[in-house]
C-alpha cells in the first residue's frame, strides 16, 4: 500500500500542472526522502482520494519508518513539506491572483481560497470538528462556536519549548517572513503558506487567509512592516480602501488597547471575509445629525454593545466622521457610569473597534465604543466578561465576537457532557465552576433526554449575550442609554 500512496501523491502533484511527467522520478525520490524510505516499486494509484487523505497516509508511513516522531509538531511539519510540493511558488500565486483580479476581485479571491483549502493551509478537516449553533436573541440570531479546530499542545513539546532559545524570527505569526518558514516547537511551520502583496494607501500590505477560519473566507490584511496595532484616521482610511480592493468583503480591526483588543496587538492588521455577521442586520435605533457632516447618516445601533453606525456614498466623509467620533470618544468621561478616558497618570482607556462594509452603493462603518478600565470589583476589566460568566467565556471580546460570533474554548465540549448528565440526574463529574449555572437551568425548566442538548445550547447562547452586554460601555438600561445619548449630544 505504501508504494500506492506514494504514486498517488506524485500523480496528484503532476496533475496540478506545477510538474511534468518528466518530473515523476524526481518527485518520487523527494517523497521517499521526506517519509524516510529508500526503496520503491511502481504500483497502481488509489482512486477517489483527496490530497489531504493521501498526505495523512504518508505521515503514518513516516512515523512507522522512524523518520518523524508522532508529535503534533513533527507531523505538522511533514504535512507542510508535502503540501509545499503541490503549491505554486509565491511569485506564481501572486501572478495568477492578479491575472484573475483583472476579471473580478471575486475570481481572484476564489482562486486563492480554493488553493489554500486544497493544499491544507486552511485546515478544513479540523474546522469541520467545531461545534456551531445559533442563539435567537432580541438583537437577532447570534452565532455560537465551540472551537475545536486548533490542535492541543503536546506535553512533550511543551517541555522542549521551555529549554529552547528565544528566537526573534519571524517577529510574530503575522509577519510576511512566515511565508515558507519551517517553524519550531510552539510555532507552526508555513511551508505551504502563500501571501498576496498589494499596495494600500501607498504602503506595502499583504493579504492571506486564516488557517483556522472562524467564518467563510476568513481573511487577514496586514502591514508588510512589523509595527503595533493602532486606531486612528489612517486606520479608517485603510479600511475603506480595502473595500475598494475587495468590495465583496467586509473588513474590521480589533481595538488597539489591552483587555478590549485582539490576540496580536504587536502587528498592524485587519480581518475580513465574505460573511454576514449578526451586527450587520441590526437596525438603527436613534438617528443623529452631525452638523459638520451633512452628507453622512449617523445612528446608534440596536446591539448589546455600544455601536455608532456611519454611512455615506463618500468614503472621505465616512473617514472624517469616524475620526471625529474617535477623537471625541478618546477624551470623553462619564464618571457616573464608571467611564473614564484617562487614568490619573495619563494612561488612555478609550478606543474603538471599527467594522467597514459596502452596502447599497454606500460605505458603511460601525464604530464600537471600547473602554479598558479596571476596578477593585472587576480587576479583569469593567467592560469585560464578568466573573459569573467566566465558566463559559473569560477571554477578551475582540472583533469577531463584537460582531456576534462567539468563539468559545474547546474544554466546553467535554464539560457540557457532564452538565448534560447532571441535568438528567445521571452520574457525572461536573466541574465546580458550572454548578451554580447548571443548577439554575435545572431548577427553572423541565428537561428531558430529547431536549437536553437544545437547553444547554440555549443557556450557552444566553451567557454569550450577557458577555456582550458586559462588554458594552453603555448598558441596555434606561440609565445606560441616557448616558449614550449624552455622549452623542457632544457630537
């Protein structure tokens, strides 16, 4: 069977058009080396197999031959090396992308997206393991995901990583230097990674897909220069210009402060894709006129967080209005609601999570107000998931969750099985931090074997809604909404 898998992979490589039949012997020997064999006999091909399935079989052969150990890191490196064989060079990928772009931006992104799925850079099989379900709320249907796609760290590799020297290349996982990088323990290889270069506001930027996509065509736009995240007028300018390059995508940025920011604040980047998030369908609750911007529609959005929507057919007006609102928010305080722009030492606490899209011929930008103050009661953040919800969600609320898509930790899959047993009065090992929550579910409704999964999903969705409300600067109370109106009146 091993010879069959080798031949099948080599034939697939030739079928991509990257190689010729004259390359068969060369490719066969290359694969033999990578999987640790030095013997081969020609055999028949195996029909109806996907490239990912073929590579998985070759990885098993490499483990059996002793070429690699059965650790997540070594298996991942070999997968990357094999998939690199069936991936065009960066030059070829950029040339084909640009050629397709001449027909349409959609054709260009379709090409890159399919390539990244075919060569296993986008981990479609792993992503398929995620648990997803909707939650109907008064703000529309929220999307809930228990993220199971990223592989868990191997204990042996964690030990090795602790003894390794600190490396500064690449500077972070978003740097353009990751393209083709071999990786190391604790840092993924990028043999089969390809990046599209493009000019954004007279700067070199790059475009790629996320390997563990949280939604359809989950894209990352990042500066070719390693520099910190920032939210300013240049951010708004670049966001709307991304829409000019990729008009079929939305694009947004994480905030630029800890607690309310994303996971990588060290590298200036945005996220986008071809996906409609719940926030996009949320209506304007109250409209406002900003006198300096007569060509801009402004309104607050019906959403658990505090969102101002700016819309115009002029991208310059949207940029200027967004910058005006950001500057006002940076300096605004309302101590009656624990909203404080600066610490006594001058540390800033206010920023914005912006989301931009093209809609009905207009540029539309949602500006989500963020505040990263802490207090004795809420040391993790006043406008952060509160402790009573940490058993479900403790991590920062970044761009994706702001828009209504929950990314929940993988531990919940197993933990919810014990919650289920508890609710059905079966023997269980439910962890203590779920007891109060699960007890409330049990005491307030009748639960059967038939509907227990649905009840748990509904309860998780309700927690996520409360988490968004906690992250909202102006609460959905009369007092909170009056405070929001006071801020809007300053505009």
